[in-house]
């Protein structure tokens, strides 16, 4: 818990005595990894999101990589994603030798713009997949992305590493849909890094409603090995051991990985998941406090919202016209840091990183992403922040920017 006057980081975990007790219980059990808590966590997570299946992994990055792999994306396939994201959303395509294609963002929300996706499909060579990123916790327009993707047979993998607990409305029925239910995608990927809505230390989860994908996710998570007789390729063993545990026999059927999440981490995850509604509610309350603090400013633009969706606020990225105010973002961040407030930049457009430059990407594409990047600054956002701390962040920011008269 961050005390009122201490340094306020931009993000941090909330871990309490219940969580610690559950982890200790796992440590005292017979299983540190591959035990019963993994499945318990997966079942509870699937129930929370409304998906049929959930597969726990040791990071969100592992989840994205595996989702691409099991969806059959591979060499030469083009996979669209947004440049305003963490590098992993695009790197996962490279892992399977596919090519990320950066589609420009909606200037209001910084989410992948379905209109640009449409244009891309019209004008450029074919895509095989799309990885919409729910930036900051605000869901992309999934019904629209789904409808476009259906026409072109695209694989849809939602990068929901920012969006656990977020919802959007079905435009046809008005029904509220939870991110992770995979209503408009094949798979959805989450991260449990400590700055996220809930944590397992490191960790991630992929949800899906497709049994075949579920089986493949499980297989690839653990070396491509199965011990389940009904999945054996060896017919004799399959028939002989149907429904039983087989002593001393298993099959490596694919070139998989060790992406498993240990029971110790799943115990923390299961305990944190019990509080997820509280965590998301707290973040929404903090967003409301920021609106009260900064909503009247004519210089600071608050994060884009959408009538059709409810953000779960992994981030609180405001937009500040640093150039117009005669300010440099790095210096503003340093001054805020010196006055006890941590901030971050989410994100440097992925296609401009040195690695992407080296492999031939043109950093000048996606002008809306660049406009967004130049102005964005993520203010502290985590569930245990207090009203007074948000006041301190707001007042310090206004003071550092010298825009006291703007509000
Ligand atoms: C949008 C996005 N995708 C993927 C990831 C990767 O998740 P992890 O850190 O659990 O590997 C992150 C992590 O910050 C992220 O923000």
C-alpha cells in the first residue's frame, strides 16, 4: 500500500494478507507446479470472462505467441495490429515468422481503427490475422472488427492485456459483452504482470470457446507433449489406455514450449481474481476522480471514452500539447518524479523501434499514432490510490505545466 505522501508510481500491485496466505498454502502443498491449482484458476477465470476455456501461461507474451502458433499463423502471413501498444502485440507475429502490419489508430481512443483496417484490406495485399489491442483498458470496436474479419476469413486474437473486466455493447442486441468471452474473436490474451488489474507476479491467460484451439494451447504450453490417452497418435496405446492414467508413456506431438504457470503463481492469481470486481471498480472510481480534478482544463485531454464500452482503466493516459505549451515531456516527467509522482509513456509507436527499423519497417506510417504518441502521458493508476493522492497528482501536474489559469 502506497502511503499518502510517499512516491506514487504510475502502476503497482495490490497484494493483501489473503493473497499471501494462499501462496503459502500452495508452497506447503505437494505441488509447486502442474498441480490442481492451475486448473482451479483456469476454471475460475473462464467463468469470470464467460469463455468456455482458459489456459494459464507464464506471461501475456507467451499467450500471444502461443495464440499465433495454435491459430496456424506462420511464415509470410500478414497480421494487423496497432502501433500504439507494447512490442509483444506485434512481436508475437514475428515469433511464428509472420509479418506484423501496423494499422493506424482512432485519434480519439488510440485503438486500432476499423476503418483503416477496411482500407488496408481493400488496397494492400491480404491479411491472415488481426490482433486488436484494447489500449489502456478501453475495448476496441470488436463487433465491427469481427464483421470485417469474417468477410476476409481473418484469425482474430484480442490483446486484452490492458482490459480485464472491461465490457462493450453488442450494437444489434444491446447486450453487455465481457472482454475475454471471445464473442468476437478466436482467442483473447491477458497479462498478470504486477501493474495489471490483478497479478500472478508474471503470468498470462488465453481464453477461447474453441475446443480444438484449447487442446492445442494446452499441448504447445508444455513441450507439445500429451499424456492424455484419448489424444494419442499411437492407436494401440490410445485404445488400450482409454480413460486411464498410462504409466511411463507420453507423446511429443508438436514442437512446443515450456510456457507453464506454476501452482504458486496460480494460487496468487486465484486469490486476486476473487477481488477483480473490486479492483476494476476502484480503477473506475479513480478515473472519475481524475475527471473531477482535470476535466475542466483546456490544455489536458482526458482518455477517450466510448458510449458503447466501459474501460477497466489499466492506464490513465492523458494528452498534453507539450509543444504548444513550450514544454518537453521528458523534463515534465522528471519534475513530476522529483515531486513524488511517477508517469510513463504508452507507447512509442512499435514500428519505429530500432529492431523494426532494421527489418525494414517505415517509421513514418500511421500519422494518428504519431500524433497520439507526441502528446500522451500516463498518470498513476492502480486500485489503492486515494482521492487525496489523485488531487496531489492533478495539482502537481497543473503546476509543473504552468497551466493554472487554464481550468
Ligand atoms: C498490450 C500488451 N500486450 C502484451 C503484453 C505482454 O504481457 P506480459 O508482460 O505479461 O508478457 C503487455 C505487457 O505489458 C501489454 O501491455
